[in-house]
């Protein structure tokens, strides 16, 4: 795909990744996300990884039904992606960047 | 898939499983104490069968009756809707949430529909949320309603099965007593649609909504409580303003106290025939064809209670209040006077207005509220009209057992279908449960219709065996001398017996 996929400069992305402990899905999601972020969002993102086993009240507040779950808190509107983020294009699409 | 057949019998396991009282009327009786404590019970039923109400009531009774906090997990309806829907039962869930006694977890999978799915994921977070909620309110009871929404919206059946398996596993380890509801498509058939019973099959409760002769009939059945006992079979239940009420057929301890205190029937001669009156906690059946004076006997029985200063309720299913008053007045009985004195309550309703369970509950409520010493039901056969044979039998059984437990004297009438002789369904179903049976019959003699009365049963007492003639006039009921020189009165075709035969018979009875 030759489309321009760079995050818009000057924008700040606030992301939250909800995982459940060290499960394979969680570990994969963290690895995949960090790779995408370093490639596409260098310097313009803020990521918080939340372990819902340690912080279940946060999962409750967000009404999370499945993990791993990536939530784009900013810019609005909120976008949510469920899964281990194994396909970069789909993740970018889900984050409304592509 | 390892499907279990419906009627499979498990070997009885001798293991003691503690029970948690649900607090739902009748359910603890069926469960021999309640739900197996610390375990998961699956409640299956078709749409509209009352699963959600059962779930909410289970949580509610725990909070209200036993100070046990609860967690309600909803996969289907929005929490706001559930809260609103059960307000009509007087259950204020908002208050309980505010008091920290209840948490409703919204897990409707519809939320997920707007999310993007990328790669593998799992549902372990749901368990974490439930665990968190349980800890937060220190819950003892958990309800998950209903898991089908999860299957249908998420689609991945295997994945969801695993989630449910994990749910049950972790809930059991947390020491909470859980109720999971699941929908089924047929009333009689596979337990649930997605084979979830394989995971939570230790305890299964089935609720049914059956259309029987154009009438809705709800039943509940405990299919199994593994390692524990419960009552077998389907029991009717109803959803009232106060929630679910299950009517245990044989609710029914036979330990009903019995009394030797006699009460007046309202007719001196009849008291004599019964050996001094009816017993004060007995069920009396008056059976006879139309026009033989059943309503009169009911009226006299009612009046006798009032005269003795006892409260009485008259349940009239055939006549209006005005008709009853007028009839009574024609026999010289002033019902209005007793009603004004607060001793008499007349309840008039056509049986068609409600189902059998509702009738029974109404009767019970009336008795609880008015606390009568006697009740009269005129007539039981009116119920027969609107109930199936099965429901009628259950109705009568339930009613009589309830009356006995309350130590109330009850007089019920039953109309026989044929003018001469014959028996009614009522008689066939109630006779073994009654303590006294009075039979009223037309007697055709010498081209005349006369009336005969006899006591065919008077439990625990001597009673007269003769058939007496009686007359009804403006002053009420007058019992005359026994019919002499005739036989086959009860079959309706009286036949004269010659003097010789009569004496022969006398000799025979003396010999015995």
C-alpha cells in the first residue's frame, strides 16, 4: 500500500493498553504495539499499559469485555481495538490513521 | 460432544452438601433447603419463562432476608432496564447499590460491536471484573443472566464455552453460590442450546412456560443437584406482585395438628348426625346436584361462625355479593349484619378471571389478612370449569394442605353433574383429603322429587349412617326422619323395600 500512513505531526496520541497479567495474548500485544509505535508514532504518543488483574476497577470503569484491548483516549473520539494487535495495518485502521 | 440423555439416572452419591436458603417462596422446599452452597446452579428456560425474575429475586431475597450481598451480571438487558422492571415487585435495587450491597455488572457484548478486532483475544477480564465486584460488596450470591446473549453475539462458541467453564471454576473457588441462566428453545428437549450444561451441569433447574388448553402454566423443576437431595418433578409457580411463588404440591407436611374441638354446622340436626358438629380444623365437602341446598348449607355454616363470634371468609365463585345476600335473606339469614360487624368477609370472583395459581394465592392472601377461623368455598366445581384436570388436582391438594396447616375449618361445595346420583370430578379428587363428606341427593319417590342427605364420612368420629329427608323453606334447612322402606336412594332411583325384606335385613345386621 502506497498510502500515507504517518500520524499527523503536532498531534498527541494518548493510548491505554489493557492486558491480563503475562498471558501469551498480553505479551504479544505489548510487543506488537511497541513495534508499531516506534515505527509510526515516534515522539508523539503516550502509552499506559494497565494490568486488569492488578487494577480490576479500571477494567470495570471501561466496561472491558475482552483483552488485550487498546484504547485511543486522545484524540477524541475514543477508539477501541481488541486483540493481540498482530496486524499492523488493521491496528492503524482501527486507530483511524490509515 | 458428550450429550447426556434427559432421563439418565445417576447413582446416588452419599455426600453432604450444605444448602443456601434462596428465600424464594417454595423453592427452598423443592431444594430441600435451598441451592447447593458454594456451587453453581444452571437455570434454563425458554424466553419469557421467568429466568431473569428468578435471578433478580434470588439476589434480592439474599439481601433482604439474610443480609447477603450480591453481584448481578447481565449479558443481555441493560442494568437500568432491570432496575426499572423489578420496581413493580417493590424491589428497590438502586437503594441496595447505594448501600453497597449490590453491584450490577453490565457485560452486554453489544458494546464490543463498535470495537475493531485485531488478532487473538480472550475473556479472562470478565472473571477479573466479577471477582472485583464480589470482593467490593463481599457478595455471597452471584447471578449471571443470561449466557446465551454471549454466545449469539460473540459467535465463537468454543471460546465462550471456555469462558463459562472458567467462570464456574473461579466462582466456585470464591465460595459464592451462583445462579447462571440459559435460554432453551423447546420446553421439553435438550437442556440448553449450546451444551453449557456440560460445564455447569452439577445442578440444573428448569423453568417452563406451557400453554395448556389455552391457559398459561408455569412450572419449575429441579432436574439435578449432584450429591444432594431435592424434590422430584414439576411444580407450578406463579409470578405475583411480590415475586415468584412456587406451590409445592405436597407442601404438605402431614403433621397438620388435629383437634377434637367441635364447631356448629349451623343446623342442630346436622351436628347430631356428625356426632356433635364438625371438627374445628377439618375440611368438609358438601356434594350434590344443583338446587339441593349447597349454598344454603354454606350460608348456615358461615352464619354459625359469626354467631360464635368467629371470623369467616366466604369465597363465592358462582354468585355475586348481592345474589348471596338475597338468597341468605330468603332463608332468614342476615349476612350484611355480620359483614358490618367485621366477622364476615365475602369474596366474589368468577373463576375465569385468573389462573389456578393466582386463585390459590388470592385465597391464601385473604386468609393471611383476615385471619378467619372458618372459610367456605362455593363452589369448588366452578374451578373445575376453568382448570385442566391436572391443575385442578394440584389446586385442591394445595388448598386443603394450606387450610390444614392454618387450622382453619373449611367447607367446600361440589356440584354433581347429573341430577340423580353420580359423582363429580371434585369428589374424586378431594374425597381422600377431606375429613367429612356430606352428600345431598334428589330422591324420586312416588312421583315426587324429595331431597335426601347423608354423612358418608366423618373422620375421627361416629356419625349417623342413615339417609335423612330434608326440607328447605323460608326459615332454612329442616332435617326430618330417615327414609324408611326404600333403597338405592344414592343412585337416584329409590325402590320400595317390603316389610318382610326390611325385617330380614335387620336380622342380618344384628347377626353381624
